[in-house]
C-alpha cells in the first residue's frame, strides 16, 4: 500500500469550550468565521461545531459536513454538556505553567492596526497589543475560554 504525504492537507484543530454560544459569537461576530455545521451526540453528551472562513455554506447537512472535512483551516469547537454550569475557567489554554503545551491559533487580517482597533471597540481581551514588546507586527487576543489567537497582517 502506498500514499503520498505531499497530498495531505491540515484540515482542522479542536478546542474544548465551556459556553458554545459565547464562543460561536466570538468566532463569527468578532473574527468573521462562519459556522459550517453542528453535530449533537446525545449518548456521549457533547456537541461539535465546525467554523471556517468560507464564502458560502451549503444547504444540505451532508454538503455542510463534506465542506467541513474537505478544506484547510477549520476550527472545531467541542462542548461537553454541563461545563457551562461550572464556575471559572475549566480548560487549560496551554499557556500557563500547569497544562503548558497548546499555544494558539492564528488569523491573517488585511489591516492589523484597524483590526486591533475593532477588537478594542468590541472589548476583546488582549494578551499582547501591537505596542507591547519588541514584536510590533503581531497582536494576541483571547477568546471566551482564554485561548490565544494571534493576529497578523496578510503578507
């Protein structure tokens, strides 16, 4: 059996979220992604949400799933039912001493200064502003679960 790794595509990454409505609002209204599809798994008590930067979303559920699993750059949000009722932050964002590992996702924007001004006007939490530190060409913001999102200018 043979396979060609040069044909492989990085499809998606998954993060766990406490409050799916807050996370979906952040990724759609703040970052401009679109919710492609949602799948409930009642027996296992979790829901999966797939978001991406796409122009259009198909009508049928089959076509939505096909899209979610055929393009690069998809974000999968996993909500384990009941976590929204727990107090405080329940997932490690990967950037603290306990649980260090996962670092961040990243988006490319057309105008980083204006994007950061927009995030500021929407009261988005900044981890690093453009003016902070020596790397003046990137910013980091945080989603509702405190996962970091790097913001970079499209080169």
